[in-house]
């Protein structure tokens, strides 16, 4: 026979294990969705003629999903074919319960991206023009691709 205190401890331990498993499975599903969105974004960028430099660049402040380069006009400097550094944030959403992928980009996240972009440009000693783009990947509730939007110069200032 198991005492009441031991039984309560067993039930509590099983509940915590179940809760921990559920948390991990949600986190893993979110990570998997993000990785799927990043793979789609890489494909979209390559199809648009950008060259992928690196993915998932990390520093203490955070992470840049994709870093790419593109030859395009620099209207500020008057160069018809400048080499641009393109820092890309990928926003992936399944369904619309928490808004669309395009809407999932609050001002706080934009400020952090500006900070990360500046750190990257300084670390790499980039001398040319650069910008921050967003790739919004929208999927339906079961994970089928609905829409992909490449928003150039998504973050300014």
C-alpha cells in the first residue's frame, strides 16, 4: 500500500513530466515551423537573385535569420549597380489565430533588428549600403504554404 504523501508525490511527478513533455513538444513544433519558414525564405531569396552569405548569425544581443548580398542600385550614392548587404528576418505563421506573418513584426522587434544589423555591419566592417528585409511566410493551420512575401527595406531608421 502506498501512503497518501507518496501517492501525491507520484501524481505530482507524473504531472510535471507531462507538463514538461508538452512544453518541449510545443517548443519543438515552433522551432520546426521556424526552420521550415527559413528554408522557404532562402529559396525565395535565391530565386530573386540574392546570394546567401550565412544563416542564423548569433551574438549576445540575438540572431539574424539570414544574411545575403544583392546587386542593386544605390540611389543615395548614385551607383547603378552597388553590392548591398541584406539582413533578413523571417516571420512564419501557421493559421491566423495570432495574426498573419506580416503582422507579426512589432516595433520592439524592429528596434532589436536595427541593433543586430548595426552590430553585424560593424563586426564585418561592411562599407557598402545595407538594409533589413522581412520574409513573411504564411501557412494554413495544417502547415501548407499559403503565401510568401518579400518586404524590402522593411525596417528603416
